[in-house]
C-alpha cells in the first residue's frame, strides 16, 4: 500500500469519469435517448468505483486492510448518528456561502428526483451512493494515503479528492467539510462502517428533506411557492449566515467530543484484544503523488468549464 497507489487510482477514476461523461453527452446529441436518474447515476458511480476497485485488486495487501469494515459497538453507532445531526448546521453554512457565488447543483436536479418515488431516490442517493463513495475515499484512497505515515495530510488530501470528484464547486464546498470528518471518524473508530453510517444518514436525510419541501410547496400553491422562493433568495441567505455560523461552530465542537469518545472506545477495545506486542512506526513518505495532482487538475478544469457553460 502506498500514496502513489491512491493517487493512481484517483487519477484513473477521474479520467474514466470524464470519458464516460463525454460519451454520454455525445449519445444524447446523436441518439434520441434520454438517460433517467437511475441510469445516469449508476453509470457515473460505476465510472468512479470500478477503476478504484481494480486498483485495490492489484494492490498486494489484504482487502480488510484496504477496506477496514471492522466491528463497531452500539455506542459508536449512536455516536455516528449523533455526529451527522451536529454537523448538519456547519454543512448548511458552507452550502449557503457557496450558493452566493455558484449555482446549487442539487437544486438544479431536484425536479428529476421528484419524478421517482422517494424510497427509490433514498436507495440510490442515500444507500448505494454513500457505500460506493466510502469504499473509494475512506477505504482504498485514505488507507493507502495513511501508509505514508502522515495522518493529518492524508485526511486533508482524501477530503480534497472527495470534494473534487463531485465535479461542481457547490457540492465540492461542503463535501470537503464532510470528507474531513468522515476520514476522522474512520481514524477515531478504526472502522469504515462508521463513515458509511454517517454518509448514508446524511444523504437520506437530505432526500427526505427535499421531498418534504416539495410537498410543502405543492400544498401552499403558487403564492406559497413564490414566497418560499423569496425566502431562499440571496438577501435572506446572507441574513441567516451568522446564525448558521454560530450553530455550525457549536456543531463542530460537539463533533470533536464525539470523535474523542469514538477514539477512547477503539483504544479500549484494542487494548482488550491486544497481544501486547508493540509495533514501531514506519518511515514517513510523501502523501501527494503525481497521480493525485493529475486527477485533481483534471477535475478542477472540468469544474471551471461547467461553471461557465451552465
């Protein structure tokens, strides 16, 4: 395992994603077909996860080492769910700030979501998406980056990679914040299950909240929908930013305390089953590789291009 393998896997995931996106755009223009939400989402997710799974298969390390799905206790599960709740205001704050400068990509796609039953969108975005992303970013990529011996740099770089793979600045802004804490919970708990739980809960909550908002708009009629649109305007967002900031800061503090709780339980569990043999630290190596730089650069170019096109 090495940071170079993480960078190479990420680079090929970005390249395959961009190639698949280009093919899909050409198909839409040439062939009179329109891919639905499920088809387009699964193709996009497959374009990212398949190159990384291929890289994992080529890595001479046990799968449990690359994808640490270790057992966690009930308290850690509850801590993960609670962390999702306390981090939500901070995510709302970052999203609100980004919306002052770039379009909200999720809102632009919301109408397509509402054409499907809520349970199917929860399954796609709240279960399948988070599981595949955690396998890639807190699994293969983070674990390979961690082999460099640079924990903090590995957490930050994995979060940047996670942010950029969303391929738009709006989602990238709060995906970076989430990526930091998702990596930290894996570090604290020692298990990939913790980040999977948080990611699934967060995405599922977002879907349910979006459908609830759409139902409220329909119930309020045209005038109510117009009022809600005014409330969601930039002036109102700016006015609410101080509240979001205070709540977000408080949430991050609570999240830090939850991380300490997870870590203390992991240490106690490891001591209980420890053989008593201490392992020396491996020599530290560079965490940033050529593949990571190329992948991030390609993703950034695509994000800038789409920002001006749309």
